[in-house]
């Protein structure tokens, strides 16, 4: 059991490290207004091969080239901008910097450029983002141009811009234009594209519907974000630290989960729940309040002690009903400007109340109960 719980914890921790893309829900236009450009999306932790050593496709003036060299993988920030190239505009380079930096002259230079949703016809097995382009390259019409930059977590959490150097051609010849696109800060809002998430739940409950004693619980959930709501299925275990009550243990029912005494019943239960949850208020960059509402069930065996014969007894019981909770959660977004209602990963402390009815077994507990839980999602 200990090994299984350890592997489970590692699995959930690793799930939080997966790369998540944030789509811009509100974006300010670049300056100058023509050619039009605005931020489309960002991937704060974008894993990719070190430029120049990749095994992926490269588009060169001589054609399509797939290198067979092995490359090292690193983490980058990937900014994606939607650019209206009109009849044809050359993309020269990008620069990511604070707004105070000189236009197209300071900050993080782009490491490699990518043209989304555009790849050679014979590369259907390649992901769109794996087609790297030599500079400059031409975009026509409305296209998404992406660039990978070195990591800068501090810059992600303050106002920043991406300067896009373009080369335009007209009757007077060619000219370079520097378009400054706000990517974080006032007027820019993001929504996470995170859909699936794993969660853990550790809890203490004052009583059960079929037993007056307190119990602990552990559960794992698999959730799917539907807009600002996480809908999850949870399965776990619940019960007390020992099956047979001990006459020498403390009296009362509040410590049954840790040391079942003469007033307790030992329990070994399986639990299942269907739960909806989400945030409803955020402040600062970390803290927020959330809610949870679900229906949970418990099934298992209860172990008692006959004080006259000093022999153990057992009975089966099952119950189910609604559960409602209020959460204080801590979640640090990957960048500035994430919507308060965006899907997120977080730790939370939850106060909950539950009302259950017995499916079978004697109703020796409390219909209404309450408890405290530590959850992740």
C-alpha cells in the first residue's frame, strides 16, 4: 500500500509539470497598426530541441530538410503572434522584452522561428510546431508566427512586449518595420487550454451516516475542465487506523480515526464520488476561493467490540449523499494576466459538509457530518 501511494503521488506531481498553452482571450493590437499583429497564445514551458541540433524538419532556401542529428532538449517560452501579412511580408526576427526596452533592440532575441499550421505535404506525421524556418520567410494573409525564447519567469509575471521585425516591399523598394505587440500587462487576458487533470484528496470526517466515529480518507480523482468547472470522478479508501476497537484507548468518538476506543467502531471502507468544482474569486497572483459540489458513496465493513464478552463484532454498511465544500486554494499562474476563472492546478484546504442516507446497515451515526480535507487538482 505504501509503495502504491508513493507512485500515485509521483504521478500526480509529474502531471503538474506538463506543458500548458494559454490562449489570448483579450489582446491589444501592435503598434503601428499596419501591418496588423496581436498575441495569439503562449506556452511558458515549451520543451524543444536546442536550435541547430534538432532532429526535426527545417525549411531552407534549398527546400525541405530533415536532419538526422541527435539534439539536446531544453525548456523555452514560445510566443505565438497572429500577423496580417497582406500580399506578402518577410518575417526577419523577434525580440521579447519589457516595454521600457528600445524597440527591436533589447531583450531576449528569438532562438528560432516557427510558422504554425504550415508544413510540407509529405510531413503529415510531424506536429505543426516542428517545422522550423530560416530567416527571413514570407507570410501571406493572416498567419500565426511563433518564436522560442530563453526562459525568464520574472518577465512572464510583469508587463512585456514582443517586437516583430518585418520587411515590406512596395513600389519605393523595401523597408523594415518594427511592430511592438503587448503580450502581458494591461488589456491582455489569457485562458489555459488545460483539459485533463489528476487530483488527490486527504481528509478527516467527524462521523459517518452509519457510525458516529471519525474517519480518515484518501482518494484520487481524474477530472475534465469544462470552461471554469472541473468535473471529476474520485475513488479512494476511508476508515480508521485499526479494525478492532481497544478498551484502553481514549473514550469518545473524535479520535476514532487515529485510535479507535471503546466508543468507536473500526472501519474499512471504499469510497466513490462524482464532483464538480471551480474558482469563484481570486486575489493577488496566488490565493483564491473555490467551491465544490458532489455526490459521494461509502461501502464497507465496520468492526465493533462487545464489552461484555470482549469479542469483536462486524457488520456491513453503505451510504451516499451530497457533499458541498468551500476551498481556500493556492495556485501560481505561469504568467501575468491569466483569467481568475481559467482552469488551473492548485493545492487547496477544504471545509466540507455532507448529508448521507443509509443504503443498508444500521443507522448508528449522523445524517449530517462535516470535515476538513487537503486537495490537489
